[in-house]
């Protein structure tokens, strides 16, 4: 009786650990966001325009 309960308990612990690992991998891999790239491009374009305006003046 207790062997079956212990086996189910161990399986549940393993499932929780596996789900935790998957959640950590997903959160780590989502570190790159497209919004960061867009903001970087906008900043670089603004700097280039500012330099061009200064050169023209």
C-alpha cells in the first residue's frame, strides 16, 4: 500500500522538477525581445540624423 503511494509521490516530484526545468529554459530563452532591437535601431537612426544635421549646419 505504501509502496504504491511512495511511487506516485516520487513520480509527482519528478514531473514537478521536469516542469520547473522547462519553465526555466523558456524564461531564459525569451531574454531576447524584438522591442530591444527596434529601440536600438531607432536610437542609431536618431544619432545618424543628428550627426547629419550637425554636418549640414
